């Protein structure tokens, strides 16, 4: 469990607005693109991502583009924690640990509100604006899983010689 501190209401609302705005844009864009048989261009809002996260996502995408006949990169949507878009996504709770904020997001199209969030976005303020640092996924392992570690594991596995 994360150590939580009391969040100022103004900060909490600012985090909620940033994350919800991104998810409203992103999830509806993915759904529209999917219906038309296209891929959604998330990079139009790449400035919402921390440079380290953006670099890791681009590396994974580039690696996959080099080998289109097999899966060598992510096989799910990292922002929605899914392979199938499901709107709307709503920010639920926000917690703070140090200078980082964790916004729990749920896909509200599910029949029942899950005990754990669909995905938890980790954000922080950098250069006066909010950016996504990482995305955490519910996982039965005590350590959980997150996007940066998944991307690192995929990168490491691509470096292994083929069998």
C-alpha cells in the first residue's frame, strides 16, 4: 500500500482534470479509429508524457515496426490496459506519494465496478505542467506491474538471441 498524504483540494482537482481530459480524448479517439479500422495516433499528445516514458514507448513501437509478422512489443493498449477500447474511462481516487500523484481510472462500461482500478496513472508536475510518468496495472503479484517495467522486460527480451 502506498503511503498517502493529504492532498490539497486544488491540486487534486488539477490532477483529476489533467488525467480525465487525456482519457476523454484518448479513449474516444481509439474507439473511433477502431470502428474505421485504423490505428489511433496517440503521439499528437506526446507532450503529456514524461520524456523517459515517451522514449520507451517509441523504442517499443520502432522494434515492433521492424518485425510486423510477429509480436515483439506490447500487445495491449498501455493507457487503457486493454486490447479492446471501452468508453468511458473515469478517474476515481487520487492519492499522493511525495511529488507523485496516482489517479485510479476505471472503464465504466464494465457491468460491475471492479475492486481494483482498470489502470492507475502516475503523474507529476514538471516545468509547470502535469505529465504522465508511468501507468500501473492491477496484477495478482505483490509487486504489481507497470508500463515502464513491461517495456524494459520487452526490450531485454528482444536483446536475447533467438532460439
